[in-house]
C-alpha cells in the first residue's frame, strides 16, 4: 500500500543491537549508472557478501531503507538504489515502463553491473514483491532473502486493501461517509480530493502500533515518493481496486521451490500486510523461517528494533 510523506517514520533506538546512525546518509554517495538509457541512482558501500535493499511503495526512494540498514556496510557490501522513476533516478519516458517485471530486471542488471556472482535481497512491503519474483526467476543468483511485511500475490494486496477499508469504515464511520460520497461521484483513490481525505485516517490502524516514532531522514532534498509509479503499478484506484502489474503477480505455488535461505517477518498489528494473510507463508513457503513480531505494525525494525536486529544479524551471520 501507499506511503506518503507523513507516513514514513524511522526510530533511532538506544536499545537496538545495531545502532542507527542519524548521519548514516553521509556515508554514501551516488553513482549514476546508465541502464536501458536512463540514469539510475546507485549507492554502494562496504565489502563482503552483497545485500540489496528493496524499498516499499511502489514509489518510495531507497532512503528509508538506508536509514535503517546502511550501518551494515561495516560487515557487508550494501547496495541501495532507486528504481526507475523513483528517488534520484530518471523518470521513464513512458509510464508503461513502470512495472513489477521491470523492477525485477533492474535488480539483475545492477547485479551484473557490479559483477557479483550471488546476492542477497532484503525487501520491505512492496519491495518483497520483486524480491520473490527475482527468487523464482533468478534463483541461481540468490543466496539469502528477507521478506519484511510483504505480499505473496496481487490477490493478497487486494485482500489487505479490503481489510483496511472495512476497518476504516467500521471504526471511523463519520469519515467514511465522506469517502462514500466521493466514491459515488466517481472519484478514485489517486484523485486529490479522495487522496487527501483517505490520508486523514489514523496511521495507527495502517502502519504503526506505536505512533510516537520519528523519522531519521536525509538533511538534503530528496524525492521520497513518486505517485506516478504507484498509480501505474498498483492502478489508479489502487486503495480500493488493485490493477496494474501488481494484480498479475502470484507466487504462491512457486515459493516452495525457492532454495535461497529465507526469513519472513510479519507484524501482529500490521494493517497493510495483515496477519491473516501473512501467516499463509507458513503454508506456501514451509522451508522459510517465519517470525511474527507481536508488538509491531508494518515496520518491525522501528517498533521492536532490539529483537529485529538481533534476528537479522543472526540470519546473515553478522558478528559485531
């Protein structure tokens, strides 16, 4: 689901095993590589086994993932990049170029550009979608994979939209009357009047169990959100009726065949990737390690950082 500027938060926790550096962004610099005729923002640092970090949205830049995971350059080669149309990367000449499949191929093209034999993927939210597609298509190039609050199919994305909308309607009927009025006039979720109204629903019931979190953001100007990309991949009415290339994704039958070591993380209070559907990974991918974070919403690395980073470091065998 969609992340807007007010919904992107990070925490600098004194209790996290992996300390979050508020100045971590200063440790990285952009290398603009030409891929398919476009300048793509690539930020790489460190040595060791390569880990690619895939942000959510679709529409988010790499920045919030770098703010949470950039410190691992001390143990690994960490790879952050902005997909086409996002962050500092070029916009596509034609919006039809934005798709899940194109994002999957971007991962592979960057792997080749960096001359890496195998890579690991860490995807959050939408980022888990191209991660799983990559694991299925390019499994021989994948070492490990972490899926954080993700989606195994377009059907799951739609079901979670339906779940959230039901919750919003039944818990905030005064607001939902206005939503119904705009819907009756033909407004879709990317139309500004409905978009603005939809954004007033409390984030506690979508992304965060603890809403007192604060973002560690770059001090320089950056494009954190690309609405055109979101609209193209999820569809113009994506908060109600998912379409675009997202609705065509379905990895459920093939996940059991993924050989890469996999960790799947979910949040008990997640209103985006709800536990009802997240636990289905236990059936579709029984070989994976599944962990439910009991005090978290859509961002467990923010709400339970000590547990999260310990688990993350054990999975990647990172020694401090």
